[in-house]
């Protein structure tokens, strides 16, 4: 899985080997926004056109389109985890918000790297030797 970003909107991109095309789906919006292309150039052009059309439709209606993300994240966690995170943040000389943002960024980077290691459609398994 790969991603593309345009005007703040992020899309997941997969390769459809049956149809020999790249297929993309915009993430983080309630509407279904999909696009495709046989080459990366076609894919990027169709992605830009899809976002521009999405924004134009909402502008014509006089409505606000979904924002990709607001930057505000509310979490419900166990009180013990909240306390442990607060202590870790204070120990690092950071606010809980700063500490949590760095922790989320580190985990998101790790997950993105791990996702690139596994080819689409491939499963990873661990086999015993005995």
C-alpha cells in the first residue's frame, strides 16, 4: 500500500493486478472518492481531478466539504495509561499533548515502514520448526 496527498487529502493506492491499474481511495472523508490510472502520472492526474471536482461540488452547493483532519484528536484511555503518559511527558519536559503527538508520529512512521515491507496480497506467517 502506498499513499498520495493533494490539497491536504490523503489517498491509499493499491495495484489491481487483474485489471493492470492503480486504484486509489481518499481517506478520512465521509464521501466515497475513488480514482485510477494505468500509470503513476495518470493516477496522480485523476487523483487531483477527483479532489478538485469534490471541492467544486461542495462549493457549488454552498456547503463545506469534509476537512481531511482537523488536528484535534480525543482519546478515551484507561486512567492508568493516562497517568503513565502524563508522567512520561513530564519526565521528557513536554506537555502531554506534545508527548502524545510525538508518540503517535513515531508509531505512524513505524506502521508505514512495516506496511511497505509486506507486498500487497502477501500474507506473513511464522512457521514452527518442530
